[in-house]
C-alpha cells in the first residue's frame, strides 16, 4: 500500500546537528525500493494560497495558516502496512527536529501501471482492427507528443494526431491487424514506459500487402481517472517482414 510521508519542518528548531537525508534516501529508495518518489519543497514564504468565494479567485502570498511548523517536502513509499511506513518515517532525519506525518493514499481500486499499459495496448489493437479513430484517440492525453507516424514528423496534441491517424487508416483497405511481438513495461510512480515490437499487417489502397514491424516506445501518465499515453515514438519501419527483437 502507498503512503505519503509529509516532512514537517520547524522553523524554530536548530537543524545544525541533523543527520543528512541522503543516506535515508539511499537505504529506502535504492536498496529496499520502498521509497518510490519524493522531493524537497521551497519555504512557505514562497507559497501562494488560493481560495474561490462566490466565483471570485482570492490569492494571498504565504501559507494557509501561521504556524512554526510547515511541510518541507514529501516522500511516497510503498509498504506492506502502516507499521512499516511508520518505521521508515521514524528513520528520517527530520523526525529528530520536526515531524513526519504518515498518510495512506485513498484506495479507489484503480489499475496499477503495468495493468493499465497492457489494457491500453489491447485497446489500440482492437481499435486498429475496426479502423476506429475515436477509439484510438481515447487512449491519448490531450497534450500528447507523437513521433514517427506516416512521415516521421512530430504531432503535438490530439487534434494533430487524430488527423494523422485518420490519414493513415485511409491509406489502407479492410481490417488492420496489429500484433504485439514483444512488450516490456517499466512502471513508475504516476507514470510508465513501454518498449514494444509491433507487427502491422493489412492491405494498401492499391491492393498491395502491408507487413511491417515497428519499434514503439511509449510514455504513459496517470491522469487521475485513467491512464493515458502522453508520448509515443515509432521507429523507422523495418522492411522484410517480421524481425525478432535482440536481447
């Protein structure tokens, strides 16, 4: 289960004797793998607080509340239970002069990164078979950057990509068979990458057969309600039919 560790500093505490944070990050991020991500935050004096009242946006400089304690950073950890997360938080150097607030993520039963990537890949295969542009585009983020479709140019945004997908579908007749020969997924915290060899078969408009293998590198992000593709790079197609991926 994922937990957010809120690193709470104290501006009245003497931090001169505090141990460095780097060994803690090394232990729980590199060695054990429990720490997924984290970052230090700038001081509260640089914060901006935003409220909306009766439709009016009210902005004020500084933190929400006047207090000697403030959130100095955060870390996301993946632990078996709360006790393990508390034990990791207790080892953080800031715990000796400030506080560590441990809060579990809200569990909405969503997909993990690898499951989402494989689902999206299957959806793209079905959409290609049906030559369904709308179904294809539903897999992409609005600000997607896609490289390599048709002419190797970059398409930024779904409007540009939609046009390119529709043009590509129009060059073929009948169903488009998309076969994933290999797929490796590298999940992250709120993001993921996949590397795939994809074989595309179909019939060109002039009746000639199409049978090509392309290498596809794809970046995904968790948009909060579902995972979407926000980066896609297709290599120059390999001629001569199916090619096996080298280790």
